[in-house]
C-alpha cells in the first residue's frame, strides 16, 4: 500500500475541506491538493525521468510546499528524503550523496546551500526551488495515477546521526508509516475532521510524521507564515484554527508556558500537545497542565521506530490523585499498542522489574534497516528487535522510565547531538591532541554541549579557532557552548575515555 493512498481517500471523503493553510488564510482543498500532487508526480516520473524507488530529497523550511512535494514524491512511487533545515551544507552533501537523491526540492533560504554542494553529489541532477518557474510549472499538465507500491517499499529515509559521527539513513517503509499512524489513533488521539494541526516544529521530523494520521482524518495542515516557532504567532493561529494538534519538543513547551501569550489561549483551541524528543522536567509538565488543561500526551520513539515505542496518555497526565502521579509524569509511559517493548541485558535476556537494561522494541513500525549500512543494521536489528541504545527500566505497573543513553547522545532543544560528530571535527585542528564532548544541563534547552580539549605539547589553540572550525563543518546548534582545556582526559585501563568523570567537572 502506497502511503499516498491516504490522500486519495481523504480527497474522496472530504473533497471541499480545507487541506492546507498559510497562516490564517486557507490555501487549498483536499480535492485541489490531490490534483496538484498527481500532476507534480507526472513531472517527476515523465519529464524528469525518475523511476519508482528512486530518492528525492527535501531541504525546506516549513510551508505548504513541503507537504505538496512529499505527497508528489510518494504518489509517483518515489522515496522522500526530508532533511533538517538547520544542517550545515557539508551535512546536506553527505545525505544527498549517501541517499543517491536525483532531485531536491528547496525553499529559497536553502537554495544556495544546496547549490554550493551539488558538485559533490554525482547523483543530484535537479534542484527545484519552490519560488521558481520550474516549481510552478509542475502544477501544469495531466495527472498520473497513484503508483501501486508494496507495503515493504521504502517511503521515507530518516537520517539520524550515530556514534560514528556519520548520519545513518533509517529506511521507513509504507508499512512503517501506516502502522505509526494507526498507533496514533490507538494511543494518542483520534482527531475530528475539521480540526487542525499547526506545524511549528520541523516538517522533516516529528511534526511531519504526524501529518499522516491527521491527513487521513481530514484535519487541516496549518503552516505559520514565519516558517518557524513563534509563540504569539501560534496563539493567533489557534484562534483561527481551533481544535488544534501540535507537536512540540519540551523546550518549546517551556517557551509556551513562560510566554505572556499563553493567557490568551481559550478552551477548545488546543486539542492535543504531543511532546517528545527529550526529557521534560516534572515541574514544567505540572505547570503546563495547570495553564493549558488536560491536553498533554508524551511520546517516546526514535527515527528507527518513528514516534512509536511508549506513551504517557492524557488520562495519566490528568490523574493527580494517583499516589505515584509524579513518578508517572517522570516516566516515558506504557508501551505502545502496536509494538512489543522489553528491557534486556547484553545477551538479550529480559531484566526483572525495576532493573536497568537496554530498551528493545519489535513491531511493524520498526525500520527496514539503515540505507547501505549493513554493519550498523546488524548491530541495531537483531532477530527482529531494534536495540535502541537507550537505557531504562519497567516499574511494577509497566511504566517505562528512561535512565540514560548508552550512546552518550546529547539532546538540546529537542534535537539530537552526537558527541563523536563534534569530536571528529575538533580533532582535525593541528593543535588538538584529543578531545571529548559531553552534555550539561541547561534550564531552557535541556542540555548544551561542552568540549574538553587536550592541546598538543607546545601548541596553542583558542576557543574562537575551535568555534570557527565547527561552524565551517557542522550545524551551528551542535557547536560546543564552552571549551575547557585540560592536560589529559580521564581513561580506564582499556584506554576508553571516562565521560562520566568529565561530567563531574561541569
């Protein structure tokens, strides 16, 4: 089943319903979106010569065009490669090259970045800027029939960095995305036609993944005119598009509850805030419930099992009289309906209740594997189970609590930051002998990065030099917020750097 069949069915059920909105203004009905998408698919297949299964990337800030492009890709039987708009050009280049994308849709703010690396991407033949005639011409012509894809066909490459510092492309199939959508109805919510989803978080990640269960129910997809998260703007959109679903990282929730504009939100304007991607302080969560009412739902998932491992329901959030209410709020909730979740030791044996181990998950949401990376696939997928790299435990009620991240991942503002990626860049400086990057708590962003650097003997290096090196090679938000120069890194008998010791120095 082609995931784009959801759009075909919705256009039949709600032809005149508002499908897309730019800010407060309606943009297109479901009938019109299907027509445009199917004509765009004609251009992709016949004018550009793309064949079923080939990849098309997206380097786009949030906008109605991003959803049009995605569904055109799927309608044509192609595979979408959405990329984080905040990436560095070198990071775009790697993803474009690794995925073998033959075309890339871009918004004008990212057109130059993609053009600058086109020469490094042999497969990339065409860059389609949404403000140019090339894009507008794609709405002209005859529609093509929906490609009959298999459930196992790749639909979305979700690139997520690993401990090697190289991004890995989690291959999500039509079946994965459909199972994720069905699980949303089972465990999160079943929205009503005529409601809205306001895309203030990146369409390339969680908010974009939530488009499927919303679209299948005829929910209007609203894109802020700013293309980003601004609390006052979002509140104005809530007035215009009530019964709204919103996906937010915990830091975005904190910005909302600390904004004076939160007092302008009226009952019924927010249907659901699903939050995830990082831990949330219980104090912030309690304040959110006080100010916003019973609208909060937590999700725990990964790109490898999109949005679907466990959840903390609206009912649990509201159950203030439960004797373990605060402990429950601090957990990641109960396993999702359509997956199996276990906590295991290194041999894969289940751990007793209350004992910590690695979290593994199995089900139809789990990725097909990592694109062209059999070694990483074999490490993460074992006998049908996804080894998440996250460490946690179950309590006696079956609630899952995350304790640590075995891969030393740092989560800042809802974005994953992998220390090894930063360390690889810092180690290229001729005056750096070795380094190690760790995260430290930050009241607004959750965590921020700190680099411990050992200079080579007789060589000098400044924070400004290292900062520029990072800015030249990785996204700005990943760079360390502080550089600490030390004589040696703490190590164990096997020469492994003891990051736990470094964290005690913060």
